[in-house]
């Protein structure tokens, strides 16, 4: 049952008068519950509670923190169909997607629980003392990683579970020993409150300090801004738009004590398809990429929004086939009226540029929040001359660029903004000719894919989900996989310290 209130630590509160409602995008109506925007006093109370909790939680053993994470997973599962129904009502996404995303959320929590059962994840380093070394003795030096402090997580619009209240950012920060304050995404605040109730119950049952977790509502930017500017907040996790992520990054940098913002933002995920690949398997590639472009109504950060190839005899036939197959897939519901409006606006921006040709678009009238898929093509020359062609269109849209030769293709890749992924579709007998393309793409992306699709992000230690700006604010870190825990800690060296005073990890 949802109340619309804020979890300030373990207590539900609603001190303010400003409220909002979520939307059922399929029915295009507001959902019944009114959610209360957190007040400035409630923001301060949540952060102060988190700061006090940090003094205790940072010293809680890995085994106990792991039990907490596993308990969160258990409590989310215990919400059962109530959570699934709320998810689908607020997102327009199907029940199968809800179940899959819940499963990923549970897997993430349990993966971090397993990781912190021992202290190896801290990258501990030991350098033994050498008192007899000449000309100067060497002191005993040991290095470990310690948690930063309270972390603010801003929920993502397109993943109501896996990148939101108890998603990857929250799970990794709690695993690291950092209390978390979630600013719930206003598009799915009901889902957020249900998950928050599971986290709070798990915290109580496992004896975690009050304030280790809070969940705040906010329909505008005020709550997020207040959290990021609060001096007791020490790091921020964000998944969303370039504009939103950059605004948070700037706020954090302007503080008296700047703090890191780990933001995953825009990406059009370039896909390079060689003419030989088109010649040998044009129809299969068109089917594969029509499915990838429209998967989840194109509302993935790894949606293939840009296809690059060298113009050849069969290039236009492939583009036409891709377009026909894409628009043949039935229009699907988007997450929210604002998401639909952004999709239409950004799609029009790209398709209206000089040299752009709309190859195919669903022309039939669709329901209010459903997305008409679209394929647009342009020459390599026109793409290079117009930065607006790199506009991310969040939805079932892809731009196909026809380079005149490999040199122009390399220029296009080199001129791209930073991306989460880059894909190469090629034949085995072309491997020797691909090195320059690989080198150029490697400089622009965080993950390279060969003969596959970028949609789908495996949760494992080798996953890199981040890339050069604006894909993320710090390309050295990943937002997915167990290595994402490194965002919430910092290294500290201890020199000539008595064993009794050393952290457990390096005693």
C-alpha cells in the first residue's frame, strides 16, 4: 500500500503541502495516490540522519552488510504482485519486463552481498617495513579503501527498479558502507515507495542504524538540488539526460567542498556495418536491428541510435529493408507523456536537418503515449557538417549515415561525442582491415561489441557501463557490475600504524 509520504529514515512523513500524481501512460490518466514533495526541513533531517548513521554503518562488518542486502532482496520479492502491478501501472511497460527487471534488481543486491563477504574488493595493498634498508629505512605501509559518506541516488525514468530505489547505485553504495538517500523519480513514485518500504523493513530486521536509507519525493528540481548542495552529502549517483546530469555535476563542483557526481547520461551507441556484412546478410541484420531499435520502445541508454556504413551497391536496399521492418513492428507505449513529447521533438530536430531523409515512419495515428518508430538517413558529409545530427532521440529511432569511403567513416567516428557502446558488424575475412576502425571506436566508447547488438547490459565484473563525456561524467568508472562499488570509496594509506588501530581489512 502506498501512502505518498517520504521515508525519513524509518519514519513516514509528509510535512509539506505540494503534491503530485504519477501517470498511467497506457490509459493516459493520473494514478490515484498523491505524493508529497519533501520539504527543506525533511531533506535536512534525512541527510543529518544519514550522517549520524554513517558513523556506525561504516564500521558494520561485510558479513552484516551482506545480510542487509540479502534481506532487501527478500523483502522486494515479498512485495510480490503488488509491486509488479504498480510498476506496470506507472510505466506502461509489460508485466514480463517488470518481472525481468525485478529479477535483475535481486541479482544485483545478491551479487554485492557476495562481493563484500570478504575484504578483497577494497584492493588492499601491503608493503612490509624494511628497517635495515640503506640509506633510509622503509616504514610499514598499508592501503585500503574506505566509504565516502552519505550518497544521494536519483532514480532513473526508464528503469523503475534496476536503476532506481534499490537499483545498482543504491546496492553498490550500501555495500561499500555508505548510507543512501534516494530522490525517487516522479514518474514512478509509487513503485519507489513500495521498494523503499522493503529496504526499511530489511534495515530494521538486520539491525542497521536509522538513517542508513531514506526515500524522498520531488516533482521538480528543488529536492535534488538541496540534496546535492548539502554539505554532509559526499557523492551522487544519477542516470538520465545530459541536461539533468550536467546540472547536478555543476552544482556539486560549485560547493565549498566539491563532491563526485557519477552520472550516466546521453548515448546514441554507434553501430558500424561493413558493406561486406550488408552484402552477405542484409536481411538478417535488418531484422536484428529493427528488433533492437524498437526493444522497450527504444527507451534504453544502449539503444542503437546511429548506424554507420560505407555507401555501396546494396546500402540503400539494406536501409529500406531496415526501415520497413522497423515500422512494421507495432507501436508501443512510452513511459510518460513527457517522454513521448521529448521523443517527437528530438526526432523532428534530426529529421528536419539539411540532407536528412526520412526513409520510413509509422504514419498511422497511434494512441496518445505510443511512439511511431522512424528511420532517417543522411550522407557522411552532411552528418560531419552538422552537430545537431548527434542529438539523442530517446525512443524507437535510428539515423543511418552513409560515408563515401573508409576515411570519411573514420572521420565520423573520431568526431562523435563520448558513447556508452560502439558496435562493429563485419565478416571474418575483414578482420585485418578493421584495426583503424577499432582504434577510433575505442577512443569514443566504454564498451565495444562485435557482431551483436548494444541493447542488453550484463551484470558482471567485466562489464563497463560508462564512457567519455557525455556518456558519463567519469569514464574510469562503471555504473553496472560489481566494480561499480569503486565509485563510493576512496583509498587511504596507513604508515607505521599499530595493529590495534588499523582497519580490519589490513590488520
